[in-house]
C-alpha cells in the first residue's frame, strides 16, 4: 500500500463556501462521511479545511498562495489508479465552482 495526499481546490475559501444552515452543513458532512466509509481503514488523515495560504521563498520573502488550496486528506491505496478512483467519487467534486482534487503519491525518502 502507498500513501496519497489529496489536495482540494475550490474557487472560494471553506468559510465562503459554508452552507447557509446547520441542516445543509450536516448533509454535506454526511456525504464526506460516506466517502470516508468507502476508503475505510485506508483513510490515514481525514484532513481539514485550509485557508490563507502563503508562499515562502528561500530568501524569506512571502506572497499569497497562487492556487485555491482549500483542504487535504491522506489515504492509503494499492496504487495511483485506485487513489484516483476514490477521488472521482469524492463529494468535493460536487461543490459549486468547478472544484478539483489533486492526487499525489507520497514517495519514500531513501534511507529513512
């Protein structure tokens, strides 16, 4: 099994995208929990919403993040195709604004 990081992109921050009512929030979280159930024990870190990204350069200069990274999850899957399959049924893709998920394999560091 390999680890994969899902990076969630959306055109708005999680706060801006928050549902108007507690009932709507409950319904959305239920969709995420159903997805987590599909992943099962392979869900290493459910993740959390992210906001206010800052890029830091080698010289210490900072600038706002250029991509709308709104969250992450870490899963284990047999291979990249299996991880991508889990991403294609993720409820994040049903959110407004053409949301996307990047799937990255976490590679082993030699000697560690």
